C-alpha cells in the first residue's frame, strides 16, 4: 500500500478509473469491475462529476451515480478511498467558490456519502485567482466535507503557485497531482510537472496510464480500432514510434509472462508514480491492472522502455 501525503489514507497502488461507469460499462458491468478490483485488494477509486457528459443523452454525474449505488449495495464506503473532481460539469463549470460548494454537494448526493477523500480541481479556472481556489478547498477540508486536495491539468506555474500559496498562508497543501503521463506522453510531465511534485511532496496519480488502451498492445492496425469508443485517442499513437513502444512492452511482458498493460503500469510505478489510474469496462480486464504493483521491472527493462519511448520524452 502507498500513503497519500499529509493524510492517514492508505492506497492500493493502482487507482481504478471510474470514467467507464455508466458509459462503456453499464450498472451491472460496473459493479462487476468494482467487485473484481476490491476482491484483488484494491481500495482506491477515481471519478469526476463530469463523467460521462460527452455521451449523447448524458448530462454528467452518471459515473458518480453508479459508484454511489455500488457503495450502498456493498456497504463498504469506509473501506474505499474515494476521489472525485470539480470544475468541468456542464451545469457546474469553473472554480468560483459558490460553484465548488454547490458541485460538491451534488457529488456527495450522487455518491451517497458525507465526505470525499480526495477532491480535485479538475481543470484550472484562470478567471479565479489561485489564492481564492486554495481558500475554498481549504474551507471544505476544515468543514469535514473533503479530506485531501488534488490538482489536475494545471500549468506548471499555476500549480506551483497553489502549493506556495497554501504553504505560505497556512491553507491545506494539495496531497496529489493528477497529470497525463504514460510511455507515449512523457515530455510535459517529466520536464515541467514532476519537479513541482517532488519539491512539494505530492503524490503522483497519472491518468491515461494506458494511453486510451493503446499500451495494451491490442491496437496495431487501423482495422483494430474499428468500433472502439476510444479509437480517436488510440489512433493518434498508431505510427512507427508508437508501435516501437508497444513492441518493447510486448518483449518485456513476454519475459514476465505478463500482459503489456501490466508492464506499462509497472513502468509508471518504477518512474515514481504513486498509483497510476487505469479503467476497465469488464471484470476480465481487471487482473492485468491490479497485477502491476506486484511486477518489479529490472533496471535493464526500465531502461529499454525508456529508450523505446524516448521520442515522447
């Protein structure tokens, strides 16, 4: 288990992504994924109030609603470290104080709980000064509505400003950063975000750990993408450089009799990630994800993956 900085929360080192709940996984499939994850020892689930507003007929909040139903059905809220996000819901956009407070109440209602363990600012709202953003999140911590603060999709300068403001003013210092980071998306994180995380002792919980499924190795030709809901994101990597990374993953996976997805997530852990985020639409996809914390790559294997992914660094 990993520890969320500045808290007593113990985290399974694979964060289950909830973006699929109510989207590519219906209620029953979502329950089955969550059951498989917790049966394997997992306890850390990530969602957002906006999931899945991008789907025709959805308004946002679908993932939180399904997750809340599962928590109620299983009676295990106290065993789960629950993360959600604010700022991108179509009806609750931005990080003005009144909006954050109202959006949090919406999330608590959908999730059927009285507190959020890790509450993220999903995207920066540059119309709101960082000091005001930090103040409202601190207010929510002091009220017992949230236990820890996280930041996602912030520019490095604004990210650093939040940490420095919180430390200087005695406000709640963010415990976690959620950046995009994987073998085919290294540059921005490694050059700009990682130094801030190290300097301020924040957990790193990367999203798109499998690059929308590309790093599972199942997409090698345009035909493999037909009918896939994430084909656009995965297609962006379907080129010589991207496939070279997949080849390296497959080679390392073969040496361990593991899945390429497991290796891709284990590489993130080897690079210092606290708990990479990965999602599943069916329970049979879960074992490859939860196996990552138990797969220790050799220094040579990490170096080989580093070299294969160098064009993305």
